[in-house]
C-alpha cells in the first residue's frame, strides 16, 4: 500500500478509523425523502448537458467539492497530493483539513502546500477550527492558512460534537461568534462556515448571514459521524470508560443534510450552499441542487476509495459521480445546473416534512423562490 498510516498520531488515527470502521451514522441525510419528477421527453442532448458552475470566483467543471480532511502529518501529504491531482483533472473544488498543525509547526506546511502545487487552477478552501479562534487564533493565523495554499476561501469548521467526544477536545465555546465575525470582516477571501457532519441549523446560518457570511457548507447528519469516530478511537486506546460515557449519540444526533440545505437556503437566500454530509452518489448531488444547494461535497468516500483502490479507484469514483449528475440533469429535462435548480420538488417523507413544517417551511413559496437565489430577504422561518 502506498500510504504509510502506521505512525501514532491523532490525524492518522482518524484516517485509519474512518477508512476501516463503520463511522457513518445510521440516520440518513433524508435526501431519500425528496421526490423529483422524471421527464420521459427530455429533448436534451446528453453531450450538451453542462454541469459547470461558479464557486469562489472561479468556474468549475462540475458542482462538486471534495471537502477538507487532512494534512499536518508527513504521511498525509500523499493523500492531499492525490486528491489535488484528481480535483485538477476534473476541474472540481477541493478543501484541505485543519491547518492548525502547520500554523504551529512550519516544517509541516508542505503537507498542505502540495494541494495548490498539484491543483493550480481549481478553487481551494483553507481550513481552521472555530475552537482555535477561541483559543487565541486571529487574522494572522488565518492569513497564514490562506497564503499556505493560496486559498480562494477559508473554511471555519464548527465541530462542538466532536470536541465534546474527543479525549483531548476543547469544550469552551463561549465567545466563538465574535471571533468568527472578526475573521469575516478582515479575511481577504470569503469565509465558508462549515459543519463537520452534524449539520448547520437555520439559526446559525441566519445569524452568520446577517453578519456578512455568504458561503455555507452544511455538512449534515447522514454520513461520517465524529461521535462514532471518537468512541472508536477511545476504545482503540483502551479508554473504555470514556467510550462508554459517549456511546449512543453517534447515530442520531444532528441536522440531516436535506433539512440543513433547505433551511440554509431559506435563511441565507443569496448565498452559496454546499450540500454535504452523506453525499455518496451523483443522484444525491442532483437532489441537493433541486432542493436549493449549489454544490455537493463529500469527504469519506474519496478518502476510502483512494486508500483502498489508489488513484485509479478515485478517478473512477469521481468520473461516475460527474456522469450521474449529468444523467440527473437530463432526466429532469434540464440542460444545466441553473435549470436543475429551478425544478420543483415535493417532500414525500413524513419525517422531513414534519421537521421542515416545524420551522415554518412552506413548499409553495420555497419552490417559487429557491431557484432565484438573488433574493435578498430570508424566507421567514423565525
Ligand atoms: C478523515 C477525515 C478528516 C476530516 N478532517 C476535517 C478537518 O480537518 N476539517 C474539517 O472542516 N472537516 C473535516 N472532516 C469532515 C469532512 O470535511 C465532512 O464535513 C464530513 O466528513 C462529512 O462528509 P462525508 O459524510 O462525506 O464524510 C474530516 C472528515 C474525515 C473523513
């Protein structure tokens, strides 16, 4: 195997566990609760279906981002290199993992820099944790992270669930909002507010939208779940007492991706919304766009296929996802992403309908306005 993941390190622990173990939540994204009408007379040439779109000021060839996972340990650099080569080959966006290690240890910067080296043209998203902001990071560290990979945007990741489940987690969250706003005001590139598998809620999106954020990566429930990862890690380290204290949350706590996307669009209408967390197929991306997302993002499937099947496997996977997105556009009778976004949809699952209705979701109004995301006024869920 090309990847040496034997060193004892938290980052490598996370990669080993997520690749080898069942770390995905039992709960679903609820995307299966969406119904979109099939069109038997598409009148569209499959070869002319256009899946390109804009992201962070650049044109990308498909509405896809491989979201941030790694870097910060020498053994992870190859992963970033191969993900970058793949992103560049297909003209899709890429995020790197938390850059904290390299901000604090300059000798690790190269493990992130490879991303820009091998993906010179695509949008790259830098990454820092909101917890680091609370612990004293400011614009200086943010600029370090951005410059390190000549990033087009910087993700500030929110991961309270992981922090409370992590043996060495940081759990003092007060003061977080004002620190984020400081960065939003001063950052030279857009800030992407990103969850990590438990889903952004409408309140969080709305507050940050009002304060100037225009990029959201919902990273909802239904995919990789950090409660599960950290419980497995605690068990592997022999800390059964800690693991037992936490068991149980992993499968169900969080905002499912479909709910998060719709509520994010309602709360931040003219923003760019990444639908992620449990996105596993091109059809998931098609549904994500129909319900109001701009891009689909995934992390774990790319990592797994890369570690297990190498670059060829990753290439096959990304190609098939892009093809599936094209198929979905065609089968709705659309020619491009903009037309797909304007297809109407119905919520067919009671669970999704119930949690949306509870937030004031009105299908008629939503279907009418979600495709014109130039709308400047949030759709009143509050
Ligand atoms: C091994 C691994 C490491 C990750 N590290 C980070 C990170 O450093 N920063 C971050 O914002 N998200 C991180 N994530 C979260 C992903 O970007 C993504 O939001 C989450 O895994 C849900 O997507 P998925 O279900 O497709 O995996 C990581 C995910 C994985 C699998």
